[in-house]
């Protein structure tokens, strides 16, 4: 027996769940499937931090608010930050960004991915969206004007339109034969939460070392001084750091961070993640669309990955709702192409900027070191240029979907 729907969203992570919520009043028969149980965990404010966090922009906050998920984030745990300080660890260049430069209260919020996920699942469970937990995709093929999805347990699903929101290692993208451009950064990222001696000052800190960028992102809990760290370094150095005991790791981390927040007092369990850039050559084909990490993954340099994904979801929902209102066939590649034309240039521009920034700070030749240090000092003395950067980081510029508009 087949399960049929107008739209099947594969992947109920943050981006897939956001798309489902954005379409909940569309009148479409929507099925959201995922390999996880899709259950909401009780939240303990005293629980350890999840190692994976996102730096949510103001645009992402507005999307979550309009989807009914932001109150769930605030009811759990979030850490607003109003400043960002970036400096070159091998030079004298530095730059400071402040929310006040554009009359904003915060630059964004550092939120654990699990918190965002559960805050989205709560309204999903109260919606009319069909949820199919424990559903792992095994085969995907065209069947007339539809896609036929076969799950590992033998169940079959059918829909004219499928959206891949199943992450960087998307099964949908692979099974549909969607081509990608990708390359290895030759870096691994160590992520964890650490307790510092001094308060984080509601500031996101980033130091560029010889081996890669090191970010300290503010976390708030019980008046203690916590930060989430993302330490990008070479595979060999990452292996060495992962092998250290907690005391030696905290010592190495404090030294790499130049003790900006004093000695590191403790660290939660560490994760080590290989970094790879990936971008689908096309986001759409007949009856198929890729969003979020299924379409693009970027260096975690500025924490933009989930923000790009939420904008993907909001734009695709807007395109589909507009097409439905005009009586168009939603699976038509010409309809889906409107989503691709709006999102691909923006995503490519962000990826290129992050790639150029990362390469510049990894460059060893003396002229490039001089250039980046001089450039940081020069831009830091230009309030208008910094305000433009802040507005872009907040999501206040560009082709914004209605869900993200101020």
C-alpha cells in the first residue's frame, strides 16, 4: 500500500521543519519524513550544552517567530550577542562590529541546534502536517509524473513533488543523481562547550591562527561563563588535540585564544568534524528541489549555514504558495526555477566570500599578511563600511522573503 501526498519533504531537521511549517496552511497534503523519532525532548535548563550550535541572524529569528517556533527557543535556552571581535593571530589587524552601529540591540543569537529543532517540532505536532518518523529512504525513482520513494522497511510513498532537506549527505540528492561541485578544505573542526574564567561580554570572538580560525561564541547558563568553540585546524593537529586529556586541551585552547577570556576552566566532550564545501550544480529539476545543506554546505567561519537554509525554506514556501494561488502545477520545473534563481546567486556569493576570507587568512606570504592586517585596520576605521557588513549579517538587505522581512 502506497502513502500518497502532494508534497514529500525528506528530512525533518531545522530547515525541513521550517519549510513544512511555512506551508501548513497551504491546503497541500504534506508529508514530512525523517529517520529520527521526531519526538520533543523535555528540556532541563541545567543540562549540558549540545556541542552543535547555530548563530541565528535577525532574519532567521523573524522566520522562526512567524512560524511559531521562536517562543519555544526563548523558553529553552538562547544567548544573544551584540558585538563581534575578529583579529589576526599572526599580526596586529583587528576589527570590531557592534549591533549599535545600526541601532539594533543584538547581532544575533547563539542557540543549540537541538533547541531550535525541538522548538520547530512543537508547532509541527500541533499542525495538520503528516509526520512519518523512523523513515529511512532506500530508493527513489520516477513513476510517471510522480516520484516513488521506497523506505528501508519496504513502505512506499508517492508524490509529484519532493523536497530534499536531508542534510549534507543527502540520500535524495544521491539517489536522484544530482551533480555537485565539492572540495575538501583539508581542515577539521573541533566543536565543544567550554567554561571560561571571565565573562564573554555578549561578544562573538574569532581569532585567525596559522592553522585556521578559532571562534568563541557566547553561551548563557546559571551565571557561569560558557562559550561554544569552533576550532578549525589541520587534520593532524585536530587528531593531536582530540587525543589530549581535558586539562591539556583547555591549556592548548587558552593559549590559542591568547587568554582573551582568561584560563579555560573546563570543557565538555569534543566532536571533530571534517570540513568540506559542497554545492549542487542545480537546486531543482522536474518535481524536485534541494534546500539547506542538501543544496550547499559552507565553511563554519561565520556560522551562516543554517541562516542560508532558513532563507531557502522561506523562499521556496513563498514561491510554492504564489504558484498555488495562480493555479500553476507546483512540480513544474519552471515554477521551481523561480526559487533557484532567487537563492543560488545569494548562496554562491556567501560561499565565495567565506572561501576568500578563509584563504586570505591562511596565506603565508608576507605581502598578503600585510594586506590583511592593513585591511582590517582600514575597515575598522570606516563606520559606514562596518555598518553595511552588520546589516548584511543581520539579514536586513537583499531579496528577502516575506517571512524574513522586518
